[in-house]
């Protein structure tokens, strides 16, 4: 698999592109790419609510740490684990000593970014041989995946496995998951998961987040729970000019004014809205349960907070001061990442995968180029207040009409795909067949043209190991990424609904859909902060207050994921 470049598209990260880049790039980074039920009870199968506490513990798989390999930097405070050494094929470990599959024919529908390879190719053949099953892929354009998803889930001819990213779970999709997808509890709950050791090493939080309608239905792609968006800066430029990295909102604006020279076509930054939310301590956006938190006995939604309005106002000041690249004002005009590497902007925010992505991209184009991530600061110069992200971002679901043999073989496939970095199965899943798809020189695996065409977006969509960062070509970047995550993790808290997969009543699922567009209009000066305040008031009267009551009852009845 290769990193998804669409993560950097657009002038500013949208909710959808942010979630897409976070989840998919987590697979790329984790892979070392070059390297209810409060409203019914867990047994009710309710299509609304969540499952936590004792009900969840009955369902969750046992956690058994995978000791096949040891990372150079252990996971801490929600970070990925890090590998900073060179890769030696002779030292690769085996995590799947014998194939577990029994020869089933399996059809998987999955989002795909790029041009899908031919259905019969050496990569697919080698993976299927290792798994012991015959998997065929029904790849769909990831950018328009939601348009296909609803129709497929509603049909009577649904594939054996359907991959669903969290950002495609709007509307009726959660209800379809609950009614049409298999309960994996009989195969994975408790010690049963030990038949699949790599799956047993997936963090419990990711499995908790895979409970839909009171049943364990999803095979997760685990994600780091620290914030995924990094405020990047051109370290080469900062070092040359002697600029200090800002440590408060006021310092950032002052520095931005100093850097900007429109005549020279240099602007300080691109759209910084996503960083602003972190700088001002705004509850997580995009993932609805995480946007809610219990504060002094009252349940608050992110758009109701002073921090939310303050973040928008500060971002608006950046635009008003003329320090934001003018193309960032226009939707989908150019890319922030391209403006950054071109030297037109010196700061931008994007998924942490860009840390390695931009260095690898510029290695042969601009030897002086150096990207770095600034620590997120509190707006007043103090410590930041950050909020944990979801512990998984993409899920594979098995059709409940699938036979036991098919379910077993899908789990066998997931067990191979979840092999940790430093194993033969990991290298096969992420790089393909040595000599056919990649070569290793000086400890650095590099895909050839065939590898770049065939080995991407496939088996990693069925499952993946605990979050890992490894870049043999840029080990220093891997170290910087993990250490940044750990520093930020020290300031990251879990909201009341962290780790809970919540299915909202259908009447509320679209209630917050217009906020993102309004946010973008406010920061660009097309709307006022008072327009946002009015929108929040309308949100409350049109169902927000009733949704609050629903969430409060959910929390009272079920408790948190840790309860």
C-alpha cells in the first residue's frame, strides 16, 4: 500500500478528507510505508444507542500482546509504536506459522484510491496462498464510495465482506450494519480470539469501537488516539531566517505577519482551522459521539462552547490579516501541501502522514527541504487541552448470510493483515513479493513499478496491526513522529464518549451537517461569528436539546467505555 495523496487535497482539510486521511494514512504510516445499549440492553439488538461496561466486557476479545517483535519506541499515551532501524529480510519473524484458511471463495467490496490492479496478479495470489482462501476484490472509487455503499447494503446480493470507513457511516448505514452484518462474538469474544494471535494483539479500545447494535461486528483498523493533525512548518526556512516556533495564538499571528510577503508570493500559512480547534481545546469534530462531553453534570456539544467560537475567530483573524495564502479562500483550488513544498506557505496543517510523505517526495527535488511539526500550544501560551480521537477509523464487516467457513477464512485473512511490523506477513501484506514488487537496499525496502500498481489499498482494508510508524528510508522522521505523538498524548484527555460506537436515532443524524460549511464561511469572512451563534441556537431548537437529552440518558444508563 502507498500513502494516499488525497489526504492533502483542497485548501483546507474538510471533515471528510480529514477522516479519510487519518484512517487511511494511519494504515500507510502504521505500515511503515516507505515505509445497547442504553436504549435496550446489549442483547436487544437495538439500532440505537451503544454498548459499554459489563455488557461490552461479555463481548470483547481478550487482549494478548504480540511479542514476535519489539519496537524501538514503545507506544505511550495513545501514540503509535516506532521502529527506527533498518530492515533486514533475514531477521523477519513469522507471526502466522501455518495457513489458517480452509479454501473458501470470498468477495470483498472495498474503497480504493487510484487505479485498481488486475484481479489476477502475483500480489493477490501470494496473499491468498498465505491466507489459505481465494479472495476476490470488488474495488470502488474511494472518493465516491458512499454513493455505492447504500445501494449495495440494500441489495439482496451483498458481497461476503464490505469495508466501511467511519466517514461513510451517515444516514441509514449504521442500521444496515446492525441488521445485515454478522456477529463475530462467537468467533472472537474472550479467549476465542486466541486462534488468531495477530487479531488478539489489536488494542481493546479498537474492538470496543467495533461493537454495533450490541454485537461485535467490525474488524477494525486501529488508530492512534492522539490528535492526527499536525501544524507543519518549513524548518529549513525557519532556521535560515532565525524564526522561533510560536508558543501561543498571539505569537503565531505576529510571526505570520512578519513572514508574509505577498509581493514575493510568500505567505505565512494556509488554512489553520483544524489546528485552531486543537489550540483552543475544542472537542473532537466529525465523529459525533466525541463531540459531546459531560462538564459539571451537563452534557455539552462542541459547537456550544466558547472554545469553538474562539477558534473560529482566531482563524478569521489570520485571513483578515492577509497571512493566509489567497488560494486557501477558494475551495479546491490547488493544495496546501503543494503550496508548502513550493515555498509559497511556510506553515500548514495536515495528517501526520505528510511528515514522511513530504520528506520522501522532496528528497530528490529539493535537498534543502526540511519539514517539522510544531507542538500544539495552548492559545494563551500554556499547556494545550487536546481530546482523544477514535481508536479505529475503517472497519470490515462480514455478511451475516456468510457460512461459518467463510467467516473463519475472513478472520484468517484479517489475522495475516494484522501481522506486526518486522514480520514476513507484514512485508507481504504491505510490500508484496520480494523481487517481484520490491527490493531492499541498505535496509530500505523500495517498491518497483509493479509494486506501486499492485500492492495498495487491498488486504490492509480487512484489518491492520496496532498503530506503528516505521520509515527505514527516514528513521529520524519516524522518531520525530512518534515523539510528537507522545508529547501531545501527555495533554490528551478522553471525552465521556471515547471509544463508544454510538448509533444516533435517525431523526438526528443530519442535524449537524451544515456546521462545517458555515465554519469555513466564518473564518474566510463571508459570514460572522454571530451567524454561527444563530446557527447553534437553531440547532438547539430543531433537535439539539432533545439529542442532548438522548445522549445524557445513554451515558446515565450505559456509562463510559471505561465504566
